[in-house]
């Protein structure tokens, strides 16, 4: 793309809706061109792209295998969103021109979700994507929030007069960094959207930039680029325009459909690496202006346009669909790069009993400008799987308090394993749990003490049952994880680290296992799969998730079965059965269970936010360019997993078994 065309101009008038008479411009391409000049960014963007492609292949393999069963349900992943409204001086009251109301913001989020789910009348007549966006209910400080905050941009130089200067344009206005520095919530737990009254750049005629978002960005540790997030105009934060949907497509890995068309038609030798990297979107030029008819000839393919001119990631006046390939790519970006958002509890209200503050308050590290990237990267405990990045690749952040939004519920039993991965340099790693809940990490509360002279290493420890049995029960306790270079192995929970990082989480401990699962079976006979299991004890169990896999590693949820226990509690034998038939109908020994249910909050310790999609994703629509073929043996569904989930949304039991052919 020519540097002179750092912005691709076009009408972004989707579904025939206009905001005003101006030509609406997406600023994505200019942002990407500027970032790619940085070699470090280019390398990590390429790494992110390779991981997204790998995940796309895995999703396609699963869909192909699932054709055997005609199962068409999918998980729904909920993403916490925080909206920072940067209004002009004098617009402090919601409803002013630069200050959208809460109702307008929620309407914009509702349209975004409708577009992603491909709900009827949503403006997306194509493929749905099982991602739902929800305004945060829990702030980083563990207080209640609406997920919307309002900040006076008039405190920034030239914001009132010129808005925000488009990065790299040299135009008047407040710098992007200054705008984002007014408020940025932790990127691993929230998706940040900044609403501004103007994005100032030199544009022809009456054009204006409506918004832009950055692509997922990865390093060896899945680090998200610090400039990550979305900027959008205040007049586009409503349910009248799909600008938010378009920009969120970029945020989850989508390019414009005309990517690479600056010198003509996009290259399409390899559809997974050329153009927009999606194989079911034909190469096309920028289609600014009037919408071509479906029978008009696409100059890039020499065939009829079909529906490519309607794609939401293009430009024009008739945009109304995502493709299945684009849906897969957005899911792949979420799972491969943005998975940290899935561990956040920010979309449920804060706990009624907060985690007690620690007496040992972490201070900034001694070598604050170091780039050794010491610190915990991945933290796993029970069903909690947290992704971090180390000190400097985590934005030079020496302390992260995740004790409000990330944690795990344990029970008194053997085999509770804590794992912490460190990378880049040999490190020492320690962890404590405040078992007596006095706010002090004592020596006898140390649960992990590990050193390694290997650069990339996973430190593990099994928490002794006697420590769990004497702990304060049923309240969130603080857990602290610290890592520093091996040159400083003798730190305590209150020490100043030299190079590393400290991260806190919550842990709750229950006296007994909440679920005793008995025999589980999965029998495939005459094109019918029957899954059966039983329980002899259930304590606060809400439901079970049934999942399927071809390789015993990558599971996709098929359906949910509610607990038969009265109010979630039972000490007697309960038997469950669910049957999947080849014709796609779902029969249950428990009675018919609808798959169309809304997201609900399940209490104060909910960790994971996926459920069965209320709108079924089209796993088997033959939208691929190649005809479907019978799956190979290694692609067929061979494993079933049953997960018990309590009423707080915490996974309490997981067991996978191999399907038996009858």
C-alpha cells in the first residue's frame, strides 16, 4: 500500500443507514501501515497471524468432523467491555453532542451483539460468531460499575477545539496517548473503547474518520500490543450504524475485504495468507460508493460479485454480512491471542465479601527500566488458566492485582496443583495463599518455592490438604505469585523485587468436593450417540456441559444439562442421559432441554463466561469454496467430556472419555 494512502477512503454506510452527509472513513489501514514500520511490531504481528491461522485450521477440522453428528451448537464467549467517553468542556451532561447517554451506549452494544449473532433483522444476513460483548459490572478496584465512565477531555491540550489527532497525521488535537492515559483499564481483563467527538486528520472533501481498532498482537508470550483498543466517534455509538461492528471485526483479526488492493486487485495465490486471509471472501477492490448488483462482474475474479459487495468488512452502501471464514478467524483470534479476556469476571457484580487487602503492599521493582521480562507468565490452578507476559512485555507493570476478577474455588482434597510458567531468563518463583485471611502472608502460607536455571520453565507445587483443611472456608482469600531473576532468589511476599513481577489472585476453599461423579459412558450406535452419567453427591451444582473432541485436546461444547438436584443439593443417586441423533434432534432422558437460553450471571466467583450459544452457529453450512468430503479417521469425533458447573459458574469436575462404538 502506498504511504500516500495511509487511510483508505470510502463510504462506510452500512445497511443503507447514514449518520450525516459526510463520507465516513475507517482509520484502520493508516494505523496498520504506521505500526508496520516498527520491525518489532511487524515480527510480532506475523507471529500472531501464524497462531490465528493455526487455530482457524483447528476450528475447520472440528466443523468437518462434526458433520458426522449434525450437531450445530457452539460455545458463547462473553467479553468484558469498558467504554471511556471523552467529552468536550461544557458537555458533562449525558446526551450532549460529545457525551452519549447510557441508553445510547447500551443500544450500540446490543446492535454489536445482534450483528455477531446474526440475529434476524440485525443487519448481518451471513454467519454468526459466538462472541458476546457485555459492559463491565466490576471495576479493576473491585467496585460496582456500569462499564461506562465519562472524562473531561477539555483538560487535554487542543481537545475541545480539534478533538483527538489521528496518530501519525500531524493534525491538530490531543495526542492519542494523552486521551488513552485519561483512563485505561487492564487490557487482559477488559476490552477498552474510547469515545471521542472528533478524530482529526487531513481528509478530502467532507470526509471524517469514524473510528479504528488495532489487530491482535502477539509475542512469544501472547503479549497484546500496548496501543490495543478501539477509538470511535461519539455520534457512532448508537444502534443506527454498524461502525462498532466493523471496528470490532478488526479488533478480532479481520482485515478489510479489499486488503492489498492499492495497486489493483488483491493477490489471491494463497487465500489463507493473501488479501484478507479469509478463504470464503473473494478478492475485490475497494467498493466505495454505490453498491454493485450481485450479477455485476467482479473485476478481480471475472465472475459475478455474488455477496462480496455486502461484506461488513468492506466499504459501500449495502453491507450486511460476515462469512463463516470471517467468523472462524475472529474466534481463532480470541482463542489464540485474546484468551486472557475469557478468564475475567468483570461482567458480573463484585463479590459481597471482597478479598482482604494485603499488609505487604508490593512496591515498584528496583530495576524499573530492565527488559529481562522476568515475572509469572502463565498461572494455572484447578480450572483457572491465566495468561500473563512478564514485566516489560506487560507494559513495565511490576504489580497486577487480579484478586477481584481472576481466581479459583478449591476444595479440601489431594491433587490441587499450582503451576506458574516463567520465560526468557532463569528465574525463582514463589506463591502464598492467605489461608487464615488476616491480610498477612506468613511463612507457613508459602505454597510454591521453585528455582530453575532454564529460561522457559514451569514451576509446580501441590498444595497440601492440611493447609487447605485449616484455611478459612467459603470466602475469597488472597493468593500472591512472584517471580524474579535467579540472581534474587530470597525474596519474601513483601520484598522489593529487582527485575520481576508480582500478581495477586483470589482463591476460595470449600470443605468437601461439591460433586461426586460416578460412571460416565458414551455409546455410538446406529448413528446415535448416547451419553450417560450419574452422581451420588451434588452441592450447589447448577448444570453440566457436554463437549466433543476429535483429538482429546480441543473440545467444543455441544449442549447443557441442568442439575436434577433440588436447589443444586443432593446426597442420593441421580442419573442423567442425553442423546444426539444424526438428524440433529436432541432427545434427553431428562426431558427436552432447549438450547436457546440467555446468558445469566451465576454469582460472585464466576470464572469462565462461555455457555451454549443462544443463536446456533452454522457449523455445517456449506459456504466453503470446496465441496464437503467425508472426514478422515483422525478428524471424527472420538471423545466426550462432561463438566459439572456450580451455581456460581465455577467448573467443579471435568472428565473425558472415549466414545465406544456399539
